[in-house]
């Protein structure tokens, strides 16, 4: 590869692993935890049943959570390991996504989707900072 007969270097392999890990973290939190919810909302609203206004409220709660999470994650109060915040965001994203399947109460949906939005934002902010810093160091 590019002048080397021995194959990729350990640093190149590590860089690919870091980039792939960041991609998977973002795909899980953003793709599944946030955006997959949009196309299933109409079917969910019909099955429960929810009015269009209630479905819109649930979707809006997710967007509000995303905004709140992005602002909180960017603030300096989030002390400690960025990796820990990233893992916490991924865990919360997975938990809220799973919990959504078990809910039928409107208020519970609003709260859980707000938390899901915040978790997605935390993953976006912390995955970007952790992965980019580690890639720069590699």
C-alpha cells in the first residue's frame, strides 16, 4: 500500500479502527436512535392510536432534546472523561430506543423521546471530539 509491500502500518490500522468505531457510534445514536424513529412514527401513531398533534408533540420533544443535549454537551460543565460521556450517551440512546417500543402513554413518550434526542446529541459531540483527537494523535 502506497510504497509499502508489508501492508498497512499499525498506525494506519489503528486509524481505520478509530474511524470505524466513530462511524458506528454515530450510526447507532443518530441513525437508529434519532432518524429511524421518523419513518415509524406514522405507523406507531396509527397503532396506538395517536392524533397527528400528539405524534407531532413526540417528534418535537425529540428535536428539543437534541438541541438541549447539544448545548449541554458543548458547555464546560461536562467534566471528566469525554469517552465516559460518549459511552453514557450511547447507553442512553440504546435504552431510550428500546424503551420506546414498550410505551403507550403520551407523557412517557415525550419524556423518553426528549432523552433520546439529548443522548444523540451527546454522542455526536463526544464521538466527534474523542475520535478526531485520537486520529490526530495517531
